[in-house]
C-alpha cells in the first residue's frame, strides 16, 4: 500500500512544478522506483538483524543456558569453525533433495500427461495417489528405509514422493487449461496431437508447473532431512539428530541454518528460472 | 415447418465456395437433445462477402463450424470449394477468426502470425504469405516483435486476422470477431476488413449480432431463425463498392436495416 502511494508521487509533483521536462519526470520516477526496490530488500534485512541483536542480548540477560538456546554469536562461531563438517554433511542432503526433486517432478509431469490423454488412467490411479499422499511422510519414511536399505535411495524416494503430489495436481490442471477456442483453432490448422502437446498444452501449463516446482524445491529438502532422521550416518538430518543427543545446541542451530539456507537457495533458483522463462505471463510477474 | 434455401445473388456460373445440402446438426446436452441446425440448404459463391445474423440460439456459430470442419453434421452433406470440408481444411483453404483472438501469449506478433505454417505434420503448408506484408495489411507494421499482452483488444484481433490469412485461404470464416470491441475500433476494423477482402479476393462468411455491421459488410445477409436453427432469408445489400462508413447514412442502407429488422423480429 505504502509503495503504491509513493509510486504515484512523481506525477503529482510534476503537475505542481509544471516546469520539469518529460525526461526529467521520467528519470525522477525511475529513481524512485529503484529506491522502492532497495527498500523492499533492506527492510527485511533490518528486521532480521534487529531480532538477532535482541536474541544476543537476551541470552546473558535472562541467563539462558547454551544447551537450551545458544546466542547467535555462538552459532556463528560454530558455522565458522565447523564449516568443513557442515558442508560435508550438506552434500549428501543436497544430492538427495535435488535427486528426489528431479525424479518426483519428472514422474509427475509424465503421469499428468498420461492423465490428460487417458482419462481411464486418471480414474484408476488418482484416488490411489491421494491415499498414498495422505500417509504422513514420517510414517512412509521407515517403510522405505526397510525396503531400500540405509543408503541414499530411500531418502531420494522420500523427497521425490513429497515433490510428486503438488506437481501432479498442478501439471494436470495446467495441461487441461487450454481454452476451447484454442483447441478449435488447432483443429482448423490441422495440428497433430504431438504439435498440440508441445506447442500449446505444455507451454500453457508452465505457470502452473512453476508454482508446483517452487513448492517441491522447498519440500524436497524437508523430505531428504526426514529420511535421514530414520537412519543415516551423514547428512543434515543425521547431524541434527547427533547434535541433539549430544546437547550440542550451537551445532544443532548451525546445522539448521545451513539446511535452511540451502532450501531457500534452491527455491530462489526455481523462482529465478520462472521469472526468466515466463516473461510473457504478466499475471504472475510483479 | 418451412424449408427455406438460400442462393447467392450472383451469376450461376461462378464457382460455389460453400455448399450445404439438407444439413442438420443435433447435440446431446444435459437438458436433452438440441437441434442446432435443421435442413440447411445453402450455396455461397466464391469471392462473395456474406453476413450471417440471427437471434441467439439460431446456430450461426454452429453453421460456421460445420463449414470449417470443426463440427461434423448429423445429416446432410457439406462441400467446401468443390471438395469435402475435411479436405479443404487440410489443404489450408479455410481461415477462421474467433471472437477471442486466441493468440499464444508466449509468442510475439510475428510468431503468432506464422503459427499455421508450423502445424500439420506432413501437411505443413509450403505456400506461406509474407508475414510482414500481412502484418502491414492489418495495420500493425512495427509491432512484429511485440507480445500479445502489450497489445489492445483490437490489435490482438488484427493479429488473429493476419494469422488466418497467412496460408492464403480461399475462404475466411469469422465468428463475431469484433463483438468484444468498442464501437470506434469496430468501425475502423469493419472498413479495414472490407479493404482486406477486396485485396485478397477471398470468400468471407461473417457471423455478427449487429444489424449495422451485417448490412455494412455483406454483399448479402443470411438470416437464421432459432429453435431449431434454420434459414429464414437471404437478402442482397444494394450498396456500391468500395464502401465507406459514411454510406451508413444513405437512405438505401437504412431501408436495408429496416427490412432486415422486420424479418429478424419474426424469427
């Protein structure tokens, strides 16, 4: 709201002044836009820093024990001193999350395509998919560890299962969202089913797909970590369990920070790709 | 039930573009079986401009879709340019303009106009018109690389007309193409459509719900009655060519409107 108000100000001022040239008014408008963009980045940063400072002060003031909640400075120290350990545990988690993301979303795209062309397949499979999705991930994880052992495979499968459902639902909707007139046009132009799929349906589904991919990117990291809780010697999830049992709270918090940062980075990568490839989709751009 | 047939008012040796013989179309809907068209006998000569008008539910759009091979008639036979509608469609002799421009939003103006040339598998047309010439013809020179969301409604419809013309179709079917536009834009596009028709010599069948548009554009106006959809009348419009918007004030134009309105009220 504040942004919208201030964005209109240059125009008001230019009518008051009346002497500014169009170019000057335009330049002033651009400057203000740039300032607004920076404000949008700086304000949350200020909030974050303020919260960290309050937290840092609260720990000695209220005499909070380090194993209950470590001060930010203590966490930062661990982040620095155990950087190698943290990164070597991030690597397997990242591989599991990205692997699961690719597997889950890839399978969902293929099955969504099948659903759109074979209604029977959707009628037969979708209720089962809903049921499997209804089982909590923490319940599915032990079963998959029993089935697939203690390696990376069960974690990748858990991450892919989390990614699968939102992508399937969104992609099916996206592929179906072609207007009746667009289909009639394709018919008049004698388009083949293959051309309709690649030139219309798939492109049309991209905004829906990216919405799902953003959800999936963040969820895949959660899936990998939950999988590691059940049984793993390395990974962010394993390190969380080890640090918790050792009452090493600074390491626990540092591990969580590393995991979250990776998750945010993965999400941002997909969001960047969306902005890059969906310039035409004005409804979604800011 | 009256069985009316309609013939274009031109010399009988001119080739026929659209020939419908006792065409009937029935749909099954939630409320039962609907007869959209009943016993349509129609002959439209090549190179003519025919407006198609009638009350809602008279099957104007259905008739257009039968001619474009989008809908297969339940009964009767269809001949487009002397062959089956399917053959005419596959040979790209039919250009279709919808009420919604139906542009692909991720494609530029130029790419949208060129879309028909990329489709059809083995039947991809080879005799493409020059897209730049067509874009200029519809008044969008300089906008070739614009995206659809940067264009106004009228401009988008111009793009869809250029797209319909790219394969140099011998027949142009238009389904209320200017129905969603404001009056000033519509007037301008009406004049430009006549100019395009004169330039290309294509046969035009133009569905509208505006009497003025029907009479201004058409050499003849085909009137349908509703429930079930059937031909009510085919009237010539006696206006000189080329036409311009000021002709809408001529007494003969007003007479045509009055006559058409009289028939429409009995549909």
